[in-house]
């Protein structure tokens, strides 16, 4: 969200992040922002002067409890699901002109939408005029069909409008990553030059004049896992793998559709969540996605570098809100301010 805000021309003065690995990546890419590595429940004072400028509080409380892939604790009994109250508490504490709340689409469905309704009600009690919507990232230039729930709230009684759908045509997986170098399973060369001199408009924008980029890291799969990949066509998944090669699964029919899914070149990507656990397959190479490829599909420009072990980098990319989607939302807010 911070990168999207920055793209929209917003100066992000303060960020709060509990996870030290995510905080290191954030600090590396946002040196202009004061970074507090802290639990938001311990924050009781916001020392940021507004000085007549438009002030915005934005954030996305932990979403795992609302995710559609989490059917075990996707209820009101999951304590993590109540952390949205900290967002409302900080809004009351600081009283910004605008609030921008983001979460997974599943928050609308969890326990019949009770959390969505409570968040809207509590922001209303805090003095905000709110509106909410689910936006799909592929409608705003992101090469991925990723839907996210947003709440926009104005402290001054403005009825916010969400950004309209962008381009009529979608950015495809091929347009997003085909200029990146070919890799093998277990690739560890962090920095590599681009494989193609000429690339799509999207890829050129991601490059921003660079000759190469970092984060070309791929999970090292076992030989029996790699052997399965060749059976999966673009758009296919675990169901295309012969039963004799899946015997280590106690009940392979319980696999969800994202397991061993091979991306389609001529369409936006499926959701980039935990792409290592899902074993998302490169559209033309028999391996998993690299960190940089996943970042491209999330719309992170190539200058944005992820830090830490490959596992932590994959988690950071998978958890992120696509910056281009965030930019569209913030630009809409600024136009109404």
C-alpha cells in the first residue's frame, strides 16, 4: 500500500510493521519513511502534524483469518480477525481526513459479512462517512486476477467514489515476465540481466531503464516433484498428473485447484498467494515461479528489492497488495480531497 501511495504522490511519513523480515524489506525500499517495528496494540500516540495538508491513515489488518483458503478458523472465534479494531482505534486517536482500509475479499463472506458490517459501523461511530467495494487488480493494469476489499472513509462527510475500471485489455503473464531470464529449479543467482532487449510496455515500465534486476530465486524442488510438472498443461493443475506419481498424497482429491497450477501465457495470473506452497508452475519452464516473477505479477517494479531468505521473500510477495491497484485507489481519494 505504501508503494501505491507513493506512486500517487503521497508522502508516507510513518509505517508500523510487526514482522521484522517485512520491516527490513520496507525500510530498504522506503528510506524516507519512519519505520516502527512494533505491535500496533502498543502504539498509543501518533506524533504527526497535519499542518493543513490532506492526511490519510491506510492499512490492512492480518487477513489469513478471512481468506477463502482458510476454512478451519474463518470465523468470529479467530482472535486475529478482531485486529481491525486497532485500525479503528488509531483512526480515533489521530483523526486523519481519510481512512483507506484493505483486506481480502473473504472478509465480505466470513460469518455472513459480520466483520465488514462491524468495521463500517465502528468507523461511522468514529465520525467517518464510508463506502466500500471489492476491486479486481487485473482491471487496473495488474497481470493478476486478485480481488481485494476496500473501505474509504471521509472525516468531512464526503461520499467517496472508487476508481473506475482501467484499461479494456488485460496485461497477460507473458507480457509481464517473458523478458526475464530462464531459470532452473533451485536458482540462486540474485542479480541477472534481462533476457530480451525488447519487451512489452508493461515490462519496460517495470524495468524503469535498468539492465537487470534482483530476486531471481526459485525454490529447489525434489526430483519427483519436478517430474510431475511436464504433465501439466497451461491452465491445468494436479488433476493432470498421473495417479501413480501422486501416491505420497493420502487423498489427492482434497487438493485445491491452485496446487500444481501452470500459469497461462495469454491471460492474467491466478492469485499469487503462497506460491511456493501451491507450487505454481511457470507457463513454459518446468519449475516454480521465481521471487521476481511473482513480484512482476503483483506489479512491483524491478527496483523494489525483497530481502531475507527465499522463504521470507516469497511470503512478503504473496502477502502484498498490488501497488498499481493501491495507486488507483489513492489517486481516486486525492481527486476528491
